[in-house]
């Protein structure tokens, strides 16, 4: 501990302060679940404090928080609190150890943080060591920071009115739209999900687009919206999806509350909260893309998405050897039009399958097989496909969602 001496400046004080640490017991599975929830917000090789997870006691539970200054995630876990307090623990060391644990209890013990002499400028805090002890091993992590050094989170949760919707509907829409978001950093706008809600509207619209595809989804909301138009990073949207289980919980899905304030947007989901700063920019004008699929000579075919998805998955391994391209060709028939799905290798048909598609006529188009699979996942009970010419995008419309896929140019 640093103490003031006789040689210290006159402004220095000999007193020291102590910031309380933390003592708690938590199940290993709850610890790992909370760490997995906040993992998307852990920064990589930036400010050291943003590479930590803040663990503190909050209303009788443990609260885990991480932020990379673009998004922040909070997750709560049940625990037995022995001593109130908190610490910012280096994430990667703790996460690596937590993944190796069997179903046991973990004792968390963080000593008090001591504060050195009060000198001009911000106080200099000493770091502490956190001990995580389980039945099959103990890890001691040095360089823990006091919670006071953790970046401030946006004040959105308490001040902004919320719109609510079912967790199941949000998860399905967010996961579907996220498939079409760009993974490249050349255009940050395309790494975002465009979210819009009209004033006094009863639904939320989401869309993601990049290159050769566009996904749109509509989510019913339980109350009226004040209206907003935002670009939210796909990382934040994906983090909300991780907080909602894929399989229905025993007591059903919890609702998700979305609040928009001056400092950002907040997604409140049961035992987790995601904060994000909207990106400034203009999303591509997608209305013209959708209108482009409704040319004067388009055909509207009704398909069974389950059948088309099964065929696309069968073609995918072979299509991978042909730039991932599958060909869809309509076969007119007096009884029932059919849609022929095929892929080629070196110009020769390697695999061919058919499904019923009334209304498709003689239209044809070539598509990226992975994009087609993503557009159909998860399969709905029914869908319509709008096909015009081989050089026009196709539209796949299912209840609550739409996918636009640009064509691939091939020799027919």
C-alpha cells in the first residue's frame, strides 16, 4: 500500500481509503451462463478496463457487466452474497477457467481495494486479486479493477418509455434479419440492422442488407410506439438473441422491452440488458429493391418452404463445387406447375430435384445456395416466390418476413 511520507508534497494526505471487494457463492453453470451472455461486449486489445467483466452484488444477486464502449451488456445470476461489493475482473482468464468446470459451486472472494494518498488529479487506485475457488481447482486473477473505474453505462433504462413484444417473436425476427448483415468493415452502415417503428404504430420493422441479399421482418408490439428510425449494430442485436433461449423455457418466453433515449437504445430481456449506441448514417433505400422484384412480367408461385429448404440443403454440398450456385427453373404443367432445382459441375447437371410450385410458369433464375437456405430458415408453413427474368432479383415472402436475393448470371 502506498503511504504519504514527510517528503511528500504538502497537498498529499496520509489517509487511505478502502473500496470493498466481494464475497459470494455461485453455481458454475450460472457463472458460465452469465459470462457467455456478456462475452459479445468484451473489447479486444483496447482500453484494459474494457477487457474486464464487472462483477458486483445487486439486489441479492450477482450482476455481470461488459462494454466495448459501442455496446454494453448486463446479465444477472442467482448467488449467495456473503459480502457486498464488486470488482472488474480480466475476462479471458476467468472465462477460460469457467468453461472447464463441472457442475460445482464456485466461491468468489475479492479483497478490498486500497486507495493511495490523495494527490492532485484523479485518485490512484491499487488493483486487487480475485480468487475463484471450486471443488476441482482454484484460480487467482490479479490486476482486478475497482468498479468505480468501469465506464458509465447509458441512462436509458429508467427514463425512456418502452415498447414491448414477446421474446419468441423478437428472437425469430432478429436472428432472421441478422443473417443478411455484412461481416465486412468497409461500410459500417451495412453492419447494422435498420429498425423503424411508426408513431402510434403496432409493429416494429427490421431489415438487414448486404451485396446480393436483403432480409426484412415485422414484429408485433404490445403497446403503441412513439416512433423511431435507428441503425443498431448487428453485434448488439445478436447479443439480444443469445439472451433468449432457442427452446421454449418451462414457464414460457419472457417479454422484451425496448427503450430509446438520447444516449442510445436499451433491450431489457429478463435477466439481461443490452445497451447500444445507434450509428449515424443512411440505410440503403430498400423500397426500390423490393419494387424491382414486381416487374410487369413476374410470376408469383406458391411453394412449401419445408420442401424447398430440404432440396436446397441436399444441393448445397455439390453446389459448393460450382461457386455455390443453384438453378431454379419453372416447368409449366396443366395439373400443377413444378419448380426444378439443380446444380452443375463443369457444365453438366450434377443433381436435380423438383417441388410443386403452382403459378411459377416457365420462369428461371440462378441463386447463391447459402442465401436461399438462409431465406427459408426457419421454414414457415407457406410462402410465395416472385420470379421474373434471370436478371431480376427474386422475392420470397412468408408471414412476417421477406427475403430478396439477387440473381447469379449463368449460361442456361
